[in-house]
C-alpha cells in the first residue's frame, strides 16, 4: 500500500479553509480532522517502524528540483507525538472554542507536523512561519494584559528569528545552489569555512528562539503565563518540539562537525541551569512550569549534541526526554487550570507527570536521564554529569514544593478535561515501559 | 558597464538595513517603531536573497530572444514567499497592537515588560 | 542607556555582515561543477545545477515561459501553499482578535479629489489586478501582485468613503473557496497523477493564454484569495477607527 504523508498536512489545511463556511460546526469539523491526523500519524509511525524510512516527492519532480518529504524514525515519532497530543488536548478544550480558535489550532498542528516531515530547508522555514503566526494569534486570543504582553514579546523575537533563518538559508544557497537538506549535507564540505559558520550561527539563533534555548528565551515565561491553559499545553508539545527537532537535523545532518557539538553542548548546559534555577524562584505556577520547560529543552539539546557524536545512548536519551517532557508538561499545563488538585484524576496526573520529569523509574523521564548520563560518561564529561545531577536536585525541590502546595480540595474541572489530562500523563508511563524507543533509535536515519 | 561591481553596493545596503533594523528593535520603546524596524530588517533580508542570484549581464528569467544569460530564478521565488510572510506577521502585529492600545491607552511599553 | 547598547549591537552586526558578504563574490554563471546537485533518493550526481535546470527545462516540462512562475507554482508549489496558509492564518488571527469592536465612523470626510478619484480608479485597479494574475505564466507577476492591486483598489474606496464596507460574508466565502480550490487541485494531482500538486492537464503550446497546465488555475485561485484576504484585513482594521 502506498502511503502519502502529505495528507497529514493537506487534510488539516483544507479543513481550516472550509470551516468559515460552516461556522456553527467548526469545532466538530476540526475535531474530525485532528482525529484523522492522529490515526494517519499512528499508521505512518508503525509503517516506518517496521519498514524503515519513507519519502514522498511533491509535484512529481525529483529532489532537489522539487520538494520532498522525508520521514525516518525520528520524524515519525515526533509527528506521532504532535498529532496524538493534539487530539487529546483538543478533546479537553474544544467544547468552549469558537470556530476561529479551532482554525488556528488546526493550522498550528499542520505547521508543526510540516516542520518534522519535510526534507527541504525553505519548506521548513515556511512551516515555521505557519506555526509561529498561529501561535501568536492563539496566545493573544485571551486578550487580557498579560496575554498581549506575552504575544508581543514572542512576536518581536520571532520576527527577528525568521529574518535570521532566511539569512542563513541565503548564505547556504549562495554557495551550494540547492535547498534540499540532504543535498546540502552531502556537499557541505565544499563550502567556504567562514560562510559555513556564519550560516550555522544564523540558523541556530533563528530556530533557537522557538526552541527556547538560552539566551533567546526571553519570551517564554510571559507567553506561557499569558496564554490560556489549553494553548500553553499546545505550545509545550508542538512548536518547541518541532523546533528542537529542526536543530537536531541541523546538527546531525547538515553540520556534523566537532565544533557544532561543543557549542550546542555548552548552550544546552547553560540553558538547563538557568531554566531550573529560575523555576525554583517562581511563585506563579505557570511561570514556574515555563522556566522548567526551558530547562528541559536544555537537556534535550545536550542529548542531541551528544548524539551528533554517534554515541550509542544519546539518541535514545533524547527521544525519551522528548516524549517525557511533551507528555508531562502538557498535562501539567492543563492541570494548572484549577488552583488545587481535586479528585483522583488530578492527583494522578500531577504525581505521574512530576515523577516523570524528576526521573523516577520506570517512567520515560527516568530512562531519558539515565541514558543521558551514560552517554556523557562515554565522553568523560564529568562536569556535565555533575551539573545535570545538580539541576535534577533543584527540579525535585521545586516540584515537591508544588505538589505540597497543590494537593487539597478546590477547583472543579469537567470530565473530558480530566480524562484528557490523565491520558496525556499516562503516555509518560507507556513510553517508559514499551521498548518502542530502543527500536526507533536503532533504525537508519536520512542522511546517515 | 561592470556588472560585477553592482553587487557590492547592494550588500552594503543589506548590512545597513539589517543594522538599522536591529538598532530600532533594541533601543526604541514605542511598540509601533519596533515593528517598523522589524519590517526594515525583513526588507534587508529580501534584498540579500535577490542579490545572491545575480549573474552579471543576465536578464529576468522570462524567455527572451535577445539575451543569452538569465539570472537565477529561484531566489526570486523565495523572495515572493518571504515578502508575503513578512506582511502577514506585520498585519497580525498591528492587530495585537490595537488591542494593546485599547487595554493600556498607550503604545509605549511599560518598564514591567523588560526582557 | 538602551540607546548605546542598540548602537553597539548595530555596529557590530554591520561589521560582521559586511565581512561575510564581501566573500559572496558575484558569479559568472551557475554552471560550474561545484553546483551540480546530488539526488538524495538514489544518490546520483547530476551534470547540471538546480538553476540551470530551471532555466533550460521550464518550457518543456511546464509549458510556462516565466521561470519564476513555474518555480512558484509547479516545482515548489508546496511552498506557495504554505505561504497562502500563512496569510490565511494572519487574516484569521486579525479577525479573532478584533471581533468585538464597534463600527465607528471616521471623523474627517475625505476631499473631493480623493472621493471622485477613487471611484474612477477602482474598476481599473480590479481590471489590472485580474490581468496580472490571469497572465501569470506569460508575464512577470502572478497571483500575489494581482491580489495586492485588487486590495489596494478597495483600500482607496475604504479610505475615501467612511460608510463604504464590502460584504464581510462574501469576502470570507471567496477566501475559503479559493483556498480550498488550491488544495483540491493538489489532491486531484494525487488522484489522477502520482503526486500531490502534480500537473494533470496537458501542457499546451507555450506562450498562449491557455497553456501551462495547472499554473493559470492556481494563480487565479491565489489572486482571488489574496485579494479578498488583504481587503478583509484592511477592512477589519478600519472598523476599529474612532
């Protein structure tokens, strides 16, 4: 059977285009499209899991004359996470959404999915912009002062970021005259060194704004605090994960050099430390969760930078960390809607998510940190191991304080909301137990 | 005419536009001026993309019996896309600024909003 | 204080960019062997570069004589779909944020020249815009400039007459339907040919109006979409005036 991954993008787009005609059924139509996307993403994931990497050319022209979509195990896992959590999240918040919100939600999901499945760097930039513009509108949608402030900060930094990405693409194109990621990777050695590093710096800075790495994450606390809970949850699993995937492709495929690894490693470490320490000092729950997200992104960046050196455990670590953070942080943001945890579902969600983030076996977060430590030991990076350990202690401290303050009897959430939260948190358990991630990490990737 | 020398003034203009845009974003406190500076930066980037595709002596890449060389058509297609994307972000920014003005009565950003 | 930081950063960035751009020497051509591309699917190295393929093969493969148009619609049509989506997202975002405001009237009346001039300019603007996007495959231009010209005709009328409003619902329907036509053409390519957005109409004789396969159809859809979208954004912003 021939699989067409382009439907993962085409179906949400055409659904978003026709929703304004059927205003009253907007949320239902959007829900149907997201359900289709979830099913299709699961199907593609299992297809890639058993058969290896797949590709699809768009418009019938071979790359790099045309654009092509290249899905390997890393892309399939990320597409699965984005679409699966999109559906669960939409179940929680779709009831009170008007049709414009549903349209923006669909477009944000389509954009994030596009970033992870495309094989062309300018196409990746276009999908970045779709995701970014949809996120700006969604954050500002709450329309109170904090939401607008968060949206404005995000927009200013995001626009500078998109200009930098374009400069990076322009510099690469001027030397190699191609826009296909894997063609660039094959010929990158023939590029002039100064232009090569300048374009790497531009691309890293540009994509890094969305991926929340230091020092480009000034927008993160205000944006997450201002957004409504469902939107903050969406931001946790869609744009930031897609952006960190883009940085991973950048480091593993296009610029697989030693200096890249060093820069990314130390940027990741600084991000981790600043994120966790700042989270410790926060009073407001959403700000604390936002800074914690910054810290986790730093850890994922460390994992990917170690993976660029072909270390056995690093890629496994990064996949576990991505899954754990997406599941836990998104459910914690949904949980933050109520002041305290009332009832079984909330307590279950809170405890499971916190444990996964801290790193308690057998949850996914534990495996992530465990393999990260193993990979760092392989490279004899003792300082990095000590710092990760220290960050873990700080994390445990503030999450313990959070749990201590929140367990109580207050706040009432609807049934579908509770079901969605619990389902998301369960994925942290699920991925920790199943051997899926090990097989994924061992499959061959595009670009070698 | 030395066509090759045409690209140097273009690159200097690009660097100037980018720098002016960056200066505006960092030092201005009126939100409208910040977004105008962002537009200036985007214009600079578009100019960079077009200049990269230039071939001295070439003409526009539409079939023309009088010319043998054509400039690179791909950057021009990229710039078409980039202009529209820049425009969309500016339009959304203006909508957000209008809402901000109605909540706060001013377009300056307050000290509490520092990065 | 921030001013000095801004000047310092700007100067540093200027020096950095100039030092990079100096190295981008202009080329005599893009035919050199350094630019020959490598197909990532089967690993074969071609004997031409990507731009020279576009210049040489546009007439045969797509039937358009305008290489930029062929790239925007055929070779990289997916990027154009993404760009149309960004514009659509921005228009949705604008109406999402500003939907609660009242239609207040503008205080100052425009003067006579503006009022009478707009009435004369509007039909010409619409006609020119339509001409630009219908002939996208033959002359420079295409859907986006054409749509912008149409929207600027409407903008003139919106500025000159305080009570002039285009019907919101109609604009919204045109937007949705033309966007869907774009994706439907793509899906038809998937069904009737082998890939999304592939050309499934006979290419015809280059240089004629009815040629170049799906390019005129997509450009007409884009022209309508961009024109209605920009008009609705501008009109939404006008509604906020006090």
